[in-house]
C-alpha cells in the first residue's frame, strides 16, 4: 500500500519503511494461488456482500461492506470467516491501497454511491482499543478513563489515602498523645470502604465494603524538632482500636552549637523519619467483617518525654493496597515532546494499565463508539487519531511496551509528526483485525439517509480480474442466484 503523504511535512519516516511495516501487518502472501506477489498477476476471485455500514466514529467517512462469500473464477464458493485459505485469498485479491469495483444488484438513490470504483483502505473487523472522544469538536472528550481491577469481575474500592498535620507543640508530657486536628486529607479513600476524620485523627474501615481487598500498608512519617541541648527520644505508634499494632522509638538530636562556645547555638536539632518510617501491613483478617459488627478504627499516637520536642510535620498514610484498586487515569494521557519527534509516550498511569481492560465510558458510547472488549495493548499497524479529524490520524510503526522500557512507559512510533496544536487527550486508538474478515472497508462515505446497516447485496470485483473471471462472471452470478447465495433486492 502506498500511504498518503504524512500530515506534517517534517516527517522523517521513509515511505519504503511504511510499505514494509504495513506488509508485515497484513501478513504473508501465501494463498491457494501460489507465492507470486499480487501485483504480478490478475486476481481470480470476487466477493459477495450483503449490506453496508458506516465506519464512524473510529474511521471517518468510509463504508464497511459486509462480506459473505468468496467466489473463484470457476464458481467455487468459500467463506473467509470459516476458511483460513479463503482469508489469505481475500487479502491477496483485494489488496489494501488498490481499487475494487462494487456492483450493487439493485442500485437506488440511497445506495447508488456505493457502486463503482473505490479505494480499499482495510480488510477485517473494526476493533476499538481505547478512546476518549465524545463528539466532533476539539475539546469533546472525557478527562478520566477507568480500567477494571486485576481481579476480574470484582470491584476493588480504593482504600488508599493520606492526611497531614502541619505541626504541633508537645503536650501531655510523659504520656501518649493522640494526633488529631489534621489538615484536610490530601487523598481520600472510597467512602464505601473507609474514611478519614481529620478532626479526630482517625482512619475507619467500613468492613462490609472492602470488596476483595486483601491487605493494606499503614505508614507514618514525621519530622521532630528539639530545642534542648541533649538528644531526646520520642515514640510513635499506630493503634487499631485499643490494640497497638506498630511502634518505634526515634532519637532527636539536641541543639547544634558553634565551635567556640557552648552557648553559641546554630539551630535546633531535627530528625526526619522518612528514611525509617513506621509501617505495618494489615490483612483483611484485621480489618474485614467483624463478627461483633464493629468497624476497626486506626489512630496515631506520639509520646513526649520532654516538652522540648515539637512535631513540625506528620503524615498518616494508607499505601500499597493489594490487589490494586480500580484506578481512574486522568489526563494528560499522552506526551510527544511538543510535536518534535515521532515518538508518542503514554503517561505513567496509562502505562500501568497496559494489558488491562478499559471500563465502559458512557459518553463515548453515546457518540456511537463500539464497546471495548479486549485488553488495552498496541500492535504495529494500529492507528491513533486525535480529535475528530481524518488529517490527524497516524499509523503505528513501532511499539515499546512498558516491561521493555527503562522507565516502564508505553511508547509508540508514528508515521508523522503530530502538530503541537492538537489536543492529545482527545483520541481514539483502533485497529482493523484482519483475522476476522467481516468487511472490506472502502474510501467512500456511507449515505447518512439510511440506517447504520443498509441491507442490500451485490458483488465486489478486484480492479484487474482475470480474463476467465470476466468471461464467466455473469454465468457464475446466475448460478449463485439460483442457489440463494445472491438474492434479488426489492428496491
């Protein structure tokens, strides 16, 4: 296939590389007629079709012609969907990038534009991979994508979150102090599963709403300040209800003094526990359904030995939930170095969800996208379009999957540069699956006056049929009608 010129003239991709990659995508040429390239001989097959459909919004302004049978020059009939040799013959005889001749059995004002000579743009079934588009305008897209959890068909609520205390003075010296009056939580868990109370300083699990969550890691980090000349210990602990589940002692250095005199103070003594946080893993046996019906409450306590110790920062987190919760992926989804190279890089969140199944996006389905039924992955030959614009559609020529990337990111090399002005968050990633030869897709707009599926039938001929096929065609069609393979249309 000779691809059209890249949409951006700065593209450095060589056309021969494009052709080679596309040939690899379409598969080998080794059908029943032998090993000669298609271009070196005329084609000896034609296809019978019944009905057409629009290809949008995945493919703009083209028509999918539904193939039912493949017929050779002697009238032998096969179904490409059932016979893999027939699939090869279909691909060989109706080559992407070449023309096909459509003969409708009963042209009308509604379907007459389908008849005639049209460019073949793809063979196979359309298959959406991932999309955010909700309309035809530049900004018509969703800003959040959801992926199903790694536990199939089980909802995993988000129980992770954190809240921070900006600092407080030592009180109740010689005893434990419950840390309360945190700032508003930076990140909240799903309210069906757990919640923070920043005023009381609690993390409470709704034990009936944890789903299939198996374990959580509780983590506390803090920074202490000491205005006494000697080092002073301070204690931290995490409690579940009345039970201490984790505890640690930290020694906070005393005042810093100058080199000449003991009274020449340089600054307070500080200790940050970030390199040695207080952590504890809790399993569902700890926070799951309580036989008495009590939901566990987690708190953090600090023990001050002297009033010279202050807390300048304390963060109470729930991290490393297992299995991972169903995580929303929020824009930006893609980056490509401001349009300066051919590589398109997925965001970290998008890359983490590689090979996961995207959840339903109702706004996109309302725009008439087909439901996504396969895991999110990318293959050479897939296409990605930004905005509802056929001029900003690109072919994928190379894929670096997250496990193979040193930063764990998905990277795609495209056939052209993406203009800087294009909204990368408004996209559709799709492919035509050649292993499911349901359609021949033609570069002709479907008539909008008819429904999505227009029921009429006819035949599609290769642009250069063999002499035997041309000579036998009318007799073969008469025979096919007598066998009910082609039926007369009523309009």
